[in-house]
């Protein structure tokens, strides 16, 4: 698996992000969907990565800078055919390692509370994320859970961005 900086405007990435947005709107009321569209992922405060194997897109994830010491995970998505193979965990590990290398003290995220989001919640909790109050521009919402990882509690295990298995 190769993890790399990528362009959210690539054709296969656009398809994966369209599926992501469709699922978010199917699982949550529109006012509770905080997923970014491909244009928003082009913002200079956002770094976007993909995971690929033999050129095939397996998943993606992004890191949004919230300030000098905090980042937010955005647009984590694994292609349906790649689910259950550790893709999301590898992307998450890379994002955490990047946040640490930037000197962030915390990494935050928002995800849904519906059953659809249970696998994502388990992934984040397995990696040390814990519930926290809303952050940034978010407000309390019964359809959202907010999670935080204090980066000084996570061991550095950064997969290299060009690593292949």
C-alpha cells in the first residue's frame, strides 16, 4: 500500500468522495453533515492523502489545520472493496504522525452518532481518541460526536508516505 499526498480533483478520488458525501447525507440530516466537497479539500489549510495499491485507490483522508497547535481529521473514506484490510488505520496513523511532526498538541474530529458511523467510532477509539466538546465552528448536535486525541499520548509510528507493501 502506498500512502501519498494527492489531488482531491483526480477522477477516481472524485468518485470516492461523491460516494462519501452521498452516504453522509443518507445517514444524517443535511444540517448535521460536515463532510467537505472536493473543492473545499483544495483549501491551503488542508493536506489530502490517498492510499493506493498497484494504482488502485483504496482510501483517502485529510488534515485541516485549525490553528498553530491543533488539526482536524476530514474526509476519511475507505473504498468499499478495501474495507476490513487496515486501510483506514494506516491513513489515520499517517495523519496522526503528520500532526505530531507539525507540533500539534491535539487532533480533533467530528463523526456521526448513527449506527452507520460505528466502525469509524471504533477505529478512532482504538487509536486513543476520546469524546470531547464541540470545537471550532461546531455546535452540540445529537447527530454528531466529537473526538480528541492528545498527541503527547500517542507513540510515534508514522508510515512513510511513499512506503509500499
